[in-house]
C-alpha cells in the first residue's frame, strides 16, 4: 500500500509499529533508548506511543496522550549512516527544533514506506 497524498486535502495519515530512539534533544546528545512505538503520521505531526499498537494504546482512547510528538515542518529525513546504528533499515529524522531520532523496522518495505511518507510530508510542508 503506497503512501499517497489525499487529493481532497484531508490530513494525511499513516500508522504502524516502529523501533524508535532519540539521539539528540534540543541540540544535545542523549543516551539511546530503543523502544517499540506505535507511530502515527498525522498531517505534519509524527506521534509516538509506547508499546505495541494494541487496543489499550492512547490511539482512539481519547484520554491518554501520545508519549512524544515531533513537528516535521522544516525537518529532514535520510538513511542513517553506519556509525549511527548497527541496526539495518534505520532512518535519521531531524527536526527544526534540534531533536534527532532514529527510526527502524526489521521489515524493509515497511521502512521504505515510512521513508517516502516522511519525505513527502516534509516537502509538502516546506513553505510553512
Ligand atoms: O550508538 P551506541 O552507543 O552503540 O548504541 C547502542 C547502545 O545504546 C546500547 O545500549 P547501552 O549502551 O545503553 O547498553 C543499545 O542496546 C544498542 O541497541 C545501541 O546500538 P544500536 O547499534 O542498536 O543502535
């Protein structure tokens, strides 16, 4: 299922389980802490919730909040270089605010779709 920008201008959405760690926060290096996260791309915002994407997550629950959100406007995404992680299929996401994340999936096509989706989102919001 390719990621396609909705022609009716509805906010784009994509979700799934990814492995995520912050590596930099507000320009400062932080210790890696890989966690499996239910991840949602909603408009230009990327949201993470801890744990696998099961029925008890914040998503759709209304009450609980996402663990962490990232504003993609003005950010960048690229394949992480080997020195960033020993894992395969790792993306490096940088925000305008100086936060850097690594995003990983064992599944090649899953991570490729996220790469496309994040790239498109960033370029679609480039002028904001
Ligand atoms: O970049 P590093 O320091 O090699 O990252 C690894 C460490 O964070 C390690 O944790 P501790 O050093 O706290 O034990 C993690 O378990 C590894 O997963 C990290 O490396 P990878 O290559 O998996 O991103």
